[in-house]
C-alpha cells in the first residue's frame, strides 16, 4: 500500500478491500451521491476514500413514476426504479469527469439476467478510472432480477461468477438484508470468487398516505434507508465479517464518524455513506476527519487496528 | 452554479395567519448568488426526525446577506420552522435549481397562489430593478385564503407593480380564485406569465396562456430528498416523454414542458 | 358480535380476530405492557381492545444480564431474554388481576421444544380470563427455540399444531420479520390451523458502545422495535394479508391513530402497540380515541370498512 | 402509589457550570405525591428522536406545585433539556420507584457525588422538616468537579444541615474525592448513610458503612426504557441472586441488596 499516501503526515487511514487500496475507509453509497459532480460545490471530493456511482444497467432505464420517495421515522423509502443512462452513455458522459477526480471510482451494476451482468462488466473492462465493480444483487425495487438473485445462494453465486469472469478490476458484491440468513449468501458469494462484500442494501418497506388511502410510493413498496436501519446493518456486518475471509464494507444509516467507527469495530474494512449525503452534503468529508481524529486521539498506529476489534465476552 | 451550505441565523420571524409565516435569515453566500425562482434546502430540526431537509423558494434576498422564506405550515417540518426563534440557527444549502428566465424589458404578469406567492417577490423585484422603464411595472396577481396572508406582502409587491389580490373568503380583493382574476384581466401583448401555486391553478394558468398565445413559466413542486440531483427522487412526467427532475431541470419550467398531474 | 357494545353510541369499532371479538382493534403488545397493572394509574385500561401479556414459558426465566436495552435512531434494541415468572405463577399471581379487568387477555407463550409449547397451552386451558393465546415463534433473543421455529415453515407449522391441539381458546401465531419470505411462513401457519396471525416481532439488530468498544447489549444482539421499523412492518402486513384468509394483527412502530389506520388499510384487522407505551403510557387510549374520531369524520358505518382498503392502481 | 403524566411548564432555568443545570417546572400532581428518592421520566423532545424518556430524580418539590431537576449534560437528551426555555412544556410522568426509607429522628449522613447530588436536597429537607429537634440537622457531603456546580445548591442544603464540600480541582472544600471526606469524618453513632453518585463512589461508601456497621441506602442508576416495570430493561444483579429492577425495586436500595458492578 505504499503507492497511496494519506496526506500530510495525518494518521494512517489506508485500507485494502480485496486488492483495492483506498486512502481512507469512507466511500459514498450507490444512488445517493449521483455521479459525484453534483457534490463538487458543497464538499471536497478529493478527501473521499472512493465514490460509488448510481447503479448502471445495460440499457437506459426510465425508472418508476412519482412519487418515488417518502420520509419515515429516521429514514426514508425510495423506489427510484433504477433510473440510469445505461452503461454506454455512462462511459462516455459520466466517466471522464469521474476519472479526472483521481479518487477511486466503483461502478455499481445491475441486470435482469446473468448475461446482462456479464455484458455490462465486459463493457466496463479497460475503461480508464474504473477502480472496482460493485454488483447490486439486492435491489428490491424492480420486480425482475434483483430480488431473486440476492435472496438465493446459488443465484447470488452465479451472478458473482458471471461478473468475475469478465471483470478487469476487483469485484465487490452488495448483499440484500431481506433474507433469513445473510451469512449463507455471503459464503456462497465468497466461494464464487468475490473480492469483497458490501452490505446492506435497503430493507423492503411500505408507507400509506392516509389522506388518499394510497401507497405513498407509486411503486407500492420501496427500500428503507437511513439511521432507522443502522442496528440491522451493524448486526449483519458483524455476522458476515465473522463468516467470511474477504473484506466487508459496511453500509446502513451511517451519518457520523462514530457510526462509521462502530461498523469498523463490528468487522467492516470500510464503510459507505448513503442517505446522510442528502441531509448533510459534507457528511463524508466530516466522517473522514472524525475517523482521523479518533485514530490520533486513541494513539492507533493505523485505522486498520479497529477492524473487527469489538470486545466480546 | 455556486452552492453553499450555511448555518444561517434567524433574524426575524413574522406570522401572517394561523399557518402563514415569513422567516428572515442571514445567509450571505446564498443571498449573494441566488436568482429568482431558485430554492434552498432547509434542515428543520437538530435530531434525526424529521430526517430530510425541506425545500423552500427564496422569497427575497437582501444586500446585507439576508434571505427570506415565506411558508405555510402543512406538516411537521414546517410546524417546527414556524416555532423558530430569533437568534436560532438553521442549516440551509443552495441556491438550487433553475430559476425564472425573465426578460425584464417585456411586460410581465406574475401569479402566486397560496405558498406560490413565495418566489414571486424576488422575481418582481429583479424584473423591476432591471427594467429601464420602471413605470411600466409588473402585474402581480396574488391569491390566498384570507386577508392576513396577503396584507403585509402586498405592500412589498406594490413597490414593483400593480397588485391584484383575491381571497377565498373575500376578505381582500376578488372573492374567489386568482385564476378568475387572470381570466378577466386584459394582458398586454408580448406579456410573459410567471406562475407558482397549486397544481390545479398552474394547469389552469398554463391552459389559458396556451389558448391566448402567451409564453408561460411555472414553478412546480415535488417531493425531494436531496434537492441537488443526487437521489432522482423528484421526478415528474415531461411532455416530451420520460421524466424531468424538479430540483435540477426545475423548479421553473416553460409550461409546455410539463404534463399536468390533475 | 352483538354481545359486545362499543360504548355509548360511539362509532362501531368492533373487530373479529379469528373468533375472538374485540370492542376495538387496539391491543397492547407482549413485553411492552407488563401485566397491565403497571399502567393502571396512568390510563384507563378498560378502553383497550385487549391486553397481551409478557411472554410466558413453562418454567421461570431470569433473563439476560444488563444492559438489556439501548436506544437507537427512532427505535430501541432489547435483549430482555424472555424473563418471566413461568406459567404456573403467572396463573396464580397475575391472572386474577387481569381477569378482573374484564378486557380480553391474550397470553403470549414461548418454548424451547414442541412439548413445552403444548404443555404451557394445556396449563392455560380453562384458566378464567384467558381469551386467546399468542404463540411467539419469533423471539430473536434466546439462542434455542425462538429463531429456528419462526424462520422455517415446517417448524412454524409444527408449533402451531402443537398449540392448537391443546388450546381451549383461539390461537394467534406471531411471526418473525427476519425471514426472506414471510408469506411462506404465514401460509404454513395458516394451514396448520392458526386462527389468526400477528406480525411483526422485532428485527434483529446490534449496537456498539464506542467508549468501551463493547456491544451495547450484554447479549450482543437484540430486537429492534419502535417507529424505525414501521415501514418494514407495514409492508409485511400488506403482503401477509393478501396471502392468507385468516385475520392479521399488525405490529411495529405504531404510536398514533394515523399509524394504526395505515395498518388497517394495509390489511390488518387489529393492531398491537408496543414500544410507544414506554414513551406515552396513555398512547393506546389515544389511539382508540383517534380511530373512533376518524371513523366518525369519514362517516364509516364501521371500522371494519377500512380493513385492507388501501387503494391500489 | 399514584402516578401522573403531566405537561409541565418550565418556570426557571439555572446553569451552574458548563454541564450542570437545574430546571424548575410546574407539575403539581407529581409534586404533591412525591417522596425523596423517587424519580420522573422526562420526554426531552417533541420528535421521535431521541425516542425514549430519560429518568431524573426529583431534586426538590415545592408547595406551589413546582418540581426541580438537577442534571448534567452527558448526551443528546440532557443536551436538549439544557436548552429548555422558560414557558416551554415538557412531558413528565411520575413519581416513580421506591424512595429513601429515612428515619427523621436518627442522625443522617447524606452523600451526593456529581449528579448524585440531585436527590439529596429533597431528602435533606424532609428529614429536617420531620425531625422534632432540627438543631441536630444532617451531615451533607457533596462532591463535584468544581465550585460552580456546588456554590448555589450548597446554600439550599445549608438550611437543613452542615455541608462538607469536595471538588476535583480543589476550588471549593476538600481537594479530592468526597469519599475521602467521609472516611475522615467521625460519624455519629446510629447514623444512617444515604448516598447517590457514580457506581465506584457508591461501592466505596457501602464498603465503608459495612466495615463500620452503619446502615447505608444507595440510589443507583440503570438504563431505562419505561421507568415503571413494563419493559424489564433496568435490571441489576442482586446480592440474593437473580436480578432486581431499578425502576420498581429501586432506585433506592439498602446497599446490602446489591452487587457492585465495578
Ligand atoms: C422547489 C420547491 C419550493 C418550495 N417552496 C416553498 C415555499 O416557498 N413556501 C412553502 O410554504 N412551501 C414551499 N414548498 C413546499 C414545501 O417544501 C413543503 O410544504 C414542505 O416540505 C412540507 O414539509 P412538512 O414537514 O411541513 O410537511 P410533511 O409532513 O412532509 O407533509 C405534510 C403534507 O404536505 C405534503 N407535502 C410535503 N412535501 C411537499 C412538497 N414538496 N410539495 C407539496 N406537498 C408536499 C405532503 O404530501 C403531506 O400531505 C416548496 C417545494 C418545492 C419542491
Ligand atoms: C433513577 C434515575 C435517576 C436519575 N437521576 C438523575 C438526575 O437527577 N440528574 C442527572 O443528571 N441524571 C440522572 N440520571 C441519569 C440520567 O438519566 C442520564 O444521564 C440521562 O438519561 C442521559 O441521557 P442523554 O440522552 O443525555 O445521554 P445518552 O445520549 O443517552 O447517553 C450518553 C452517555 O450517558 C450514559 N448514560 C445514559 N443513560 C444513563 C443512565 N440512565 N445512567 C447512567 N449513565 C447513562 C450512556 O452510557 C452514554 O455513555 C438518573 C438515572 C436514573 C436511572
Ligand atoms: C435514493 C436511493 C437510491 C439508491 N440507489 C441504489 C442503486 O442504484 N444501487 C444500489 O446498489 N443501491 C442503491 N441504494 C442503496 C444505498 O446504496 C444503500 O445501500 C442504502 O441506502 C443503505 O445505506 P444508507 O442508510 O446510508 O442510505 C439507493 C439508496 C437510496 C436512498
Ligand atoms: C422490551 C420488549 C420486550 C418484548 N417482549 C416480547 C415478548 O415477551 N414476547 C413477544 O412475542 N414479543 C415481545 N416483544 C416484541 C413486541 O411485542 C413487538 O412485537 C415489537 O416490539 C414491535 O412492536 P413496536 O415497534 O410497537 O414495539 C418485546 C418488545 C420489547 C420492546
Ligand atoms: S431531489 Fe434528489 S434528485 Fe431531485
Ligand atoms: S425501566 Fe422498564 S422495567 Fe424498569
């Protein structure tokens, strides 16, 4: 990890997630940070450990009709419906800016079939600036694809193999929390060759508007994110980190350095910040700074000392 | 396109009716860059509930760095905002979105209904300020539930043009809908109509303008999580097919760009 | 349902959950309302549709060491460990007061084996005042028993049969949300003879105390409840209500009449109020009053018109 | 055993140090029934975050229906409470728990450390009020970080007995721990010791009393969700085996009933 400096003699925040080396353990979560450019005015993008872009499919998708979002207690439901410009336009329209950032860019991908996953991966191979691929097998919004892949160990493994077979960069597989035993899926994906795991995607939820007596989302159900889900996410990260050998990236309700540190202690090698970007566009910058402060105050030789260091018994 | 996140201090709180309030805050960076029709995302509380920021149009900006929000209490977030105290700090970011494309030299008709009054004051001032023959002024049509909601702001608007009020209860101006005032008003040739208000009012105004050949710009709403293009949550069907995103492509549109959801 | 009046010419709030008729659709959830007596000073117990008592096992249980609870964003985690006095002392020490209330009392039961479930049920048969049994197959806190029963359709059905075989009163089975497909479990339990279903129990979660770097709960993991989980609960109630024919009782994050009405619209015949009792001991009374007001204002002939009446499409 | 849920109006806010505050509220029903050592559950905000109520000992009650809370800011809930304004309303319920079993005719030694000072004033007053020979008074030992936390409350305590202060920084009274003051103080025969404070202090006080044969009552803490016996979340190991529940069986215990968690 010598190639990457962590800035002017600051504490050592470097982490290694499955052969992808990051200057610090803070990434922005897919679908919550646009294509990074949106935040350029409001924060310093260069301080990020990495950027994960909105999920990309083989063909452009229009997404769901409105309303697509609704606030819930300490959380929100979304049913964006995976609106995106498709992999080709992503490469030509979005990647040049992202590449120029000189921050690791992870491309989140999704498909309805194994072939689609493989094909998107193939098209991303060799594209400058793509540091890793995150495979969304867990999105609860689209009826086909997503749900089935992420809730069945065999299917999850098949997607992983399809992507790994074509990928030129490390592959991170993003798990769904809407399962009875997430460690079974995690192990299946690990065996299929994933370089790292990220979790959790959103919990499936619903809200009803009492005035109209209709579902609050046009899609009826949506994905729950935000502080409300943090305890579930932390539990799953803890369980999965003990069940697999590959690095785990923690996601779910993180909105402060303290939250991020809890995930590291539970076993995450890095974290992703999602919904919190909407409430405080500077949050990722603040989390990086807060982790650095903690590492210094606790006299740790590196942030890596914290990974999985929760004290049991 | 500069954007700022500011911890703005509340300097004034005005209450116009049971649900209508106006807050003045010090947010010099936002005030310095904002255009009429743009909005800010406001954090209504300190805790995690309510979680999301709320979007509000800039009602007015001041050269001393002040910005004003004009709002109605419709739910929890606006209820908390209405209890703001002078000296309190609120986190704002903006200015956001695409504002009005106004041509100050041409006759302007401004229509604000309910909380749609909010962005019109800023627009009226800019048109009036940039118009070399201020005598012409704007025509300003303001609709509200009752007198209280309009009385104070009408004075502000009167600096920039002639004001035509309407109230649901008849306590001030025309007794009825503000669209009725519009329909009965002879509009100057080459006038542009700028409107903000409930969806039904906007659809009616847009229809009237199309029938009579006036260009019409509308400021519309949608639910928003981020206000800056990151979540894709604020979509509306576009007349060209597909969706437009209110926080980036709007909130101000040429009326023809939109499909009405009424 | 003529036997039960709903009070002085108020709106008709009566509901029927699997041959158990309630004066209104508001029950208090197991483990959050003690044995009702605790609330006697702070609210009018007689206004309740029913009371569900803390989970009872065959033998007394001491429960987990402290800390047993920790607050989370709009929620809380608990790992009480099913502390209770055991069925015999419950019958002699707690039932007399409860019987005197003249409010339907539902006894929540749990066991480590099928035999234990059957035996508790047998001991409750004929005990005056017991209006129904709620079978907890879903408690995530105890390593044995709970988890396995509630996450496997066959085991869930077996418990249901074991209890139904000995029960003298209607049997409500309480489902766990920590499963991939709750409708599969629901249908298995329905086929096994359950009179009604209640859902959801808590989501499994975790929190870490950064100062000590230890799990915030002595038990490491615990059950997440409160407003945070409402969207997940509402979604599951919606799904289950469409998958089964027996009545469904909605639980999860309800703290207002509006929340309760959302659950009815989603398909619940009644609701249970849990964590909210801690924050506002009068909440159940207020929810009953709020539902009555809504039924009146909307000119409904009965609250039953709302059940499953969410408008789709 | 009556309990009440009241919407109490804040009538006074005092700040004694950066983190130490005292709130006076109007809660006549609670004030009317409370016993020294009992507590109330306070809702710190209007929203759902923070969700749970926070337990606070009754510091003092007044015949006009007032109650006082003396608290330290240690987290989000107490931070919000510290920003309360006169006129604001807070939801309280109580009085809860088992208070001190005091024998007013016998010598009493009261020890409050840090926020453990809170329940002692109420106790000192009741002992003094019910004692037929007020001259004897209580011995009151108060420990704090620095002078500011003690100065004002010391005057209140002085009405009921002789006060022995100690501060961590030596800015008032003994420079060091309040337990050191206890160890060096000759206690009257037949005295009962009443203590509230951090776990370590209570363990030390209890040990001292056991060694010297003084009965000792302690007020202890635990996390609480309901405060009234419904959740079973507030358990502590009991010396007799099994658990005791602080909100029902406590918060005041004979020291011998508890195992110390130090
Ligand atoms: C670009 C933009 C500019 C705006 N400018 C102003 C303004 O200047 N003054 C003003 O008073 N309001 C304005 N609004 C509307 C304002 O954002 C909402 O009234 C506010 O978010 C409601 O928050 P709440 O917590 O009080 O209500 P909630 O509790 O969130 O909701 C209460 C009710 O209001 C409805 N509602 C919530 N959010 C919106 C929304 N964004 N649009 C329409 N209805 C909504 C809900 O459906 C619900 O029925 C603007 C909205 C947008 C998108
Ligand atoms: C019966 C009883 C009476 C009490 N009386 C008083 C009083 O008169 N004055 C006073 O200042 N405090 C009193 N406390 C403690 C008070 O309840 C806590 O300080 C308060 O709940 C903290 O809330 P918070 O949101 O500020 O902190 P949180 O954000 O909840 O927690 C911040 C830190 O404080 C610790 N903490 C939280 N709750 C407690 C608790 N109940 N006991 C110990 N540590 C805790 C946490 O572990 C955490 O490290 C009493 C507690 C009990 C059980
Ligand atoms: C509006 C929105 C859009 C999202 N889009 C995607 C997506 O395209 N692909 C994906 O894998 N996850 C997506 N997610 C899930 C987030 O990346 C993240 O896993 C989840 O929100 C939990 O983290 P949080 O609580 O920090 O938001 C989306 C989340 C939100 C809120
Ligand atoms: C402190 C606590 C104790 C509980 N004990 C039980 C129990 O003994 N048996 C049971 O079936 N559910 C138990 N539950 C779960 C609740 O009955 C309910 O299903 C859950 O809390 C979700 O509802 P809520 O969000 O309204 O609290 C308990 C919940 C809490 C918070
Ligand atoms: S509000 Fe997030 S993209 Fe418009
Ligand atoms: S705090 Fe709930 S039982 Fe004691």
